[in-house]
C-alpha cells in the first residue's frame, strides 16, 4: 500500500510526546513484536523515530517471531517482561497488563480517541479497562473475480446485497467438469470470525454479561446461519473447504476456481501477486438486517511490571500518533484521519474494509466476555463442523454444544 507520511519535526515530537516531563537520559525501553521481515523493519523505523525525538532513550525491539506467546509468557513468568508489547489475547494476559485508562484520561487531547473507531477500542476493553491501544486491523469482505463475472454475464456484487443475492449469483458459476464454484464455505471456520454471521442475523454466541449461551448460540437465527452455509455446500453453490482436502479458499480464488472468496486483509497481497482481476465488496446481509463484521485487531500494551510505565506510555502514545500510524504500511490505519489523508476510504479496493468497520463498532467478541470461552468454543466448533458434514441439522448440533458447555458458565 502506498501511504503518505505525516512529517513532524523531532522538536515538535519532543514537546508533544514528552510534554516537558524532563525524563532522565540513558533509558532503555523494551518493545516486543511478533513481526518479521518488512513488518519488523517498520517497527524498527518507528522505534528509531522515537529515539530521534527523545535523545538518551534507546528502544530495544525484541522480535519474538513464531514463538511469540511462549517467549512472552516466559519473560512474564521470570518477572522480566518487555515494557511494551504487541497484544491481542487480552483475557489471557490482562492480569499482567497495565490498564491504560488513567493515562488516556490524562492525555486525552493528545490521544484524540475520536479519530479511532470505537470498534477498535472495544477489542482491548474488559470490564471497562482498556489494556491496549489499536495498532492495526482488518474486517471481513468478499473478494470477487471480475473476469469470471463478466464471462458468466453475472452482474458484479454491490454494497447492500444479501446472502440470497450471493447464492443466486454463485449458482451460475457451477461447472462440474472444471470443478468451478461460485463461492467457498469453510467447514472448520475460526469461531472468532464466524460470530459475525450470527450478529448479522440478529443473535450472538453469548450474552453481554458472559453468563448465558442458551437461546443465543443455539437460537433459531444461529441455526439458520449454519443451515444456510451447509445448504450452499449441498446445492454446490459453494465448495466445502477443510473436508477431505486442505486446499485453501485463497488458492482456489487465485486459480480461478471460485468466483467469490470471503476473507480479510491478510489475503490481499497474495491475490495481488496472482494477477487476478478482482474487486472487493462488503459482506452480504441476511434479508436486509444490519450487516456486521468480525474485527481482527492488534494492539500495543504495557506490562504491569514495566520498569518504567511512564516511558512505556510515551512510546505507546507516539505509536498511536498519526505519524507512526502512517508508517505502518502493512496494516490498515487505525486512525480515520490517516485513512482519509491517504485516500483509502475512496479507493474501491480498500473502501469496503472501512465501510465494514463503520457498521461493526458495537459488537463485542465472545472471548472478551467469559474467561472460559476457549472451552465453550471447542464445543461450538464441533457443532459447526458437524452441520457442514451432515449438510443440515444445525439446531440439534448447537443444542448439544450448549448442553456440553453449561458447566463453563457457573
């Protein structure tokens, strides 16, 4: 992605982000990230900018890579955590993280939270405490092959479409000889992302207080969602992923074997490299009900045992600034002002991601509501897969999942 950088002189940065605090020299700040390669280089460049604005401060970037959680947990267990770290699993780590509410309240004007969509702030909020500032995000969209649509004489999808529209279009691409389909349904989807379909059909996995799933996770609306996807497999409007074959939806889309592919920002670079002539559209709705998307977001957090919480907060504050947000070219910008300055909200490829974010600001993901959600999710995943294999019977499978999960709600 091409992005224009917001240039701020080091002297101004010092005034804004240090606020005349007169912090001592020769301070070391440890910053842990899961990034590698180009993304790691971006983090190192941000760290360098912060150092330039604050002489005497050294940001030690610690690249934990694929072993991120193991290394982070080990550091915390040893009482020597990084001061600032990338974070997403707030329920698991919250006891080791410093709530940022007081810092944000103190520096609210500089932080300008009105410039950060509410849905991104909700990702790190538990019981009213904010445990991280958004760093990057993606919503879910539908990629579609423009050439396949043109060849089939099918109108391209538009914002405001429904699942009925998608199914009607998908049916026109089925080619048994060439094994071509209109869509792909994942028989083993990530339940985190899958909840977006329940939200869009007027229900959710679990109540906001985290105590009730009966009547929600197994509601008629939830069963309708599962049965719809199972029926798409049955009628061959969609190919089933993860049943007897490990070919990914992304691979099928890039090979011209499916006309539409529901995914997120992480698929874009591979699709770009494939040379497919594609468009992007918002997720379809269920009969005109408000559509929602799961939000995949990363954040930066401060360790409760940080050696210097004030310095850590100054770095987080800089990391959240328009300049640093614009530097993170491998992420969608978390600040509206940066997205607007770069024209991303008017770009037909990027716009649907932001449009989905705009309508997905209120829902809270289930894992933030109940500490035992991971165990409940295991039962839910079994119900989803069973429905896809049976190509129906969602209500029975969801009822079983709810019954098996009752002990985790006490």
